[in-house]
């Protein structure tokens, strides 16, 4: 029997693509074909944009409280389908079922915050700016927005933007990653069931051609993106050329700084989650662990403990509740990470734990799997020390003091997330004050802001002015209109 061919969701209907080009969506654990995804045509993108444009006037004039009620219904459906949604993520991406549950929960939290739009979208006013004259500011939606989604969190990341966009009165188009689009298909089925009017949300499958057409379309007011820095720079430039608003949240090389006063028994489990959670395929993953100080005994104890715990991580089928790390998402991803491991050895780093030597739970094929890898003797100028690997590879470095550790962080072009592990409030306060980075963790391995705070980023990790989530998202999806009034 032929595998399913996914459809686009345009103007409230599931429609077949007229494209003759389809990509394969494969389960990375068992290397099995799941479905085919269309590389949609330019005309299909135009249809989605026109549907969103046509739906905007009525949706924009729908009271915010009514828009919020639609999202309340949608949230209830997410809860009712929680387990199924999580299993789909694991099936198409490979992450563990527990990680998928966390992704589903984070997505629901975005929806929950966006349901507060009657309060979040309120403007402000001042009476008597001059005698008999009042002034006030109101926030109004702009029109059609789009999102180009990443593969690493196929369910959650579009929800950083979509709920905020539509509750503020805009309409929205999602282009999922062609590598794992099934999560968004399931999500849009629930949008349909929630009674959101036709054209308000639309789903168009495809790759770079579809993304480029969305970026160039004159009827789209703004774009949101999560992905690599190289692509983010292109998107930022194209949006500037066409006058679009843009949020481009991009790559990372995250440092985790360990001071010798830390309790290692408490810190190491957090570090494992940071470096090897989601198989290292997230922009908040730890990359470089920097041990501060000249205490050789502490340094040796840290390295020995880190390597020992990493070597015991259970790797296999993410649907197995006992498994702690799944496969990389594609064969190409595995080859890329192996290339980094080989480069690290070539440049003189010490391979303390070789993830190429597979130790897998169960009888799964080796196709996309690696075990955790740990390097020692790494310096920031090495390829593995400066470039984003996006896989389960941890680098251990040393700094003589906190100043040198901060210099290492600042020498890297990225500014997504950093963390410090310490029992010193003084050192933590200095770290959060001095480090130029968007998301700062103190004894936290994954610095993932909650839905009511912005997902920040600096330097080559972010291009734009306002970030996704929270108040920033409300401001991004609305324009300020100032009214000055006097009555005679």
C-alpha cells in the first residue's frame, strides 16, 4: 500500500497539492517510510496568502474575547489529544517520548498565555495632555504573517508565534519542515475542529522555494523563523528588502561555566540534559563546558563524573520509556556530526567518550544513531569549539578564572544561551550582568523561557527587534496607533 501523501490546509479545507515533487518523511529510529510531503507550488502559496488576506478583515473585527474563546477550545483539544500528539513527534523526529511530552506541554502553555489577549492587547492613555485634550495608544493587527518552522521542535516552535498572531487579530501561514511535518498536520486538524474561521490559519508544505515565495510575497506583513544563522541572515535581509517585520531566531554555541564551589551531584544531571537532551538537536543545548579555576583535583573529578554519567545514557527507540536519548533526525545529520568528531580528533582534542561506538537499547538499526561523545583539551578556536554541531557532542574546556570564561563566551559570534553553575550569589550576579547573551541560566542547564517571557537572543543568534513569546510577541504582531482628541 502506498504511504499517505500529506495535504495542505488552505481556507479551512484539506487540499491535495498539484506538485509533482514529493519528499519522503522517514522514522529515524527504524528507518521506515511514514508518508510523502509535497513541495507545494507557487500558485498554492498564493492561494494560502489570498485566503489569509480575505479572512483578515472579518477576523480583525472579531472582538478579542471571542478570538480568545476559539483558542480556549483549541487548548482543550490539545489536552484531549496530548498523548497522540506526543507520540507523533517521537515517531517522525526520534526524540524520546518524555521529551515529546515536554514539547507538547510547552506548546500548550503558549496557547494558554495567548488566551489572555483581552488584557495583553490593551493600550494606554493619558487624560489632559493639554487643556481639554486626551491622548491614547491602541494596538491593532496588521494582516497576514508567516512562519518557517525548524525540524528539531516540529510541534512547539510554530506555537511560539501562531497563537499570539491570531488572537491579536492577524491571520497566519505555517510552512513546516519537510523533514517532520506530521506534527503540524495533526495540530491543524485540531484548529479545524476548534472552529477557527476558514483562512485564519493555513498550512503549506514545501522546502526553500515555498519559503522564498512567502518571503517575497507583497501581501505578507511579517515573517517568523527558527533555524540556522546562515539561513536567518538571508531571511533578515529579504524581509528588510520587502519591508516586512521579522523575527529570526537562529544558531547557537552555548557555554556552561562550572565553578569549583558547585555541588557536582546536583549539577551533573542538569548538564546531561543540556548536552544530550533531544540528541543535542536544539538551540539551547550545551556545547562547551568550561571548568573555572586551577584546582586540578576538582577538574579531574568533574571530567571523570561527566564522562561516567554520559557513558550510561540509554540510547534507543524514543517510544521506549526507559530510553534517555533517541537517534539523530536523519542519516545526513549523523554523517555531519561524525564529521565534527573526526575534525576534533584531527585538531588535537582528546576523545574521552566516543559516541561512534554504539551501545543501543533493543534491536534498533544503527542508521541514525550515535551515543554521547565527550571531548577534552578543547580550546575555543577549534572547529568543534566554535561551530554549532547540533548533535550529542560535549566539549570540556578550562579557564583560570571567571574573567577568562567570559572572554571565551564573548569570543564566539553566538549569543543564544549561557549558564553558570555555582553556589556563589556574587559570581552569579556578576555573570548575569556582564555576559552578552540573550538567555542566562544560573544552575539551569536548558535556559528555556516560559511562554510569558520572550525567547531572547543576541549577536548571530537573533536578527530582528522583538522576540517570540510573551509581551514581545504581542508587540510584534500589532502596530501602535496614537489618537489625540479634543471635543469642542
